[in-house]
C-alpha cells in the first residue's frame, strides 16, 4: 500500500486511512484525497461528514451501503452523500482518488442519493490535478479554478445503472454475499434455500419485499453490474460473460443490450470514460 499525490494523504501516515480525515474539515468547497490499497485491504463500514466522489485510477471498487451494492470500475465514480455509512471491498488492489465536498458544494454539484457517475476525460484530469494542490488551496488561484470546474463537471456527469439493491435479512445477506463473490453460480433459489435454512417461498417473499425485485431479476442486475465493471476494466467480452455465468455469447449480448442499450464490445472499447453505459433515453 502506498500514498500518492501530495497533500491528499495524511502526513506521515503508514496505516490505512481512518474516517476522521482533515479533508472532512478543511474550509474549502472541496478537498482531494489519494490512497493506494493492496489486494484484499477492505475498508470496514464508516461514514464521513462530507459528501464524497470516489474514483479509482486502477482497480474495481465494490461499495456497499445499507440499501445497495455498487460495482465501480475505472472511468466511473461513486457519489456518496454526507453521513452515509458504507464499506469498500478491494478484491484486486485499488488506486483511489477521492473528493470531499463541503455541504454548499455538494448541494450544487451532486445528486441527493448515491449514484455511479460517468467520468469524462476532463473530470478525470481535474481530479488528478486536484491531487497536486495543497489542502488549503488558493481560492483565488489555480485551486479555485480547478474546484469551480470540477463542480460543473460533476453536475453534468450522467448517472449509470450499476447499483444492485441490498437486502437486510441475515439469510438474504449470506446469499447475496455468496453470489457477489461468484456471480456465475448456477444455484437456484431452491438450492439457496437449503444453504440458508429458509424455504424457497420465504426467500422469494423476502427478495421482493427487501429489494423490490424477484430473485431472477436481482441476480440478473448483479451479473450485469459485474460484467459492466469487468468490461470497463479491459476484460474481453467472452471472458466477462463467462465470469458472470453466461455460456452463450448471444444470450449475454442480448441481456447486456437490454440493460445498457449498447453491446459488450462497445462498452469494452478502451478504458477511458465514455457515455457507452449511459441508459438509453426514453
């Protein structure tokens, strides 16, 4: 694990960052933070006083709140409102570059709820440029200009359907954790009933009540979110399809187009931000 950037990491810090960061308190509209996490160095549930934009230059973030699970690859960012408890899983290492937004800036730029945002090439470079600024940057100088443009770009960023509803029932939590670890699992709801100690009827009722989706639709949403993250991270479509449980390329392509309005091949073209996964307009 290693810090990167300049004033973004805590001076002299040698352990994983805590929730009480100076970026949460500095008197500026926004403050940046950078940290490189090693593989498997997960971040336990915590919250921050300010809204955050979580962005990774490398690696896939899996962020869980009480209500949803978000899979966030490079070229995407996750907006988290202030005070929202969340945990971050880092399955293969992560180079995180985050922005903390003061309440007035958050109201101006961000949505009211958590959302995955498409990161434009301009916003990406602005985030990295913010990493070169001191914590208390000059509001009349370069830092102030960067902050103003960052807020405009966040406000313009399209939201992406890369979230999956998160249940609360302990039996469902065990099931969804297992499926998140292995989206390709072929187990049926009847199989999971034996694993969780609940009847299939109970699991069906709980899925609908707690996620608003039936089991099949929930699993489809999980698989599509994971596939989109893999494609954005440069994984070939055939490998992404197999990783989330599709043996048939046409079936995977049809499901992906239905979810995102584009083909897996187009979604995987390059690793820079693009509107490819923006939901089609009604």
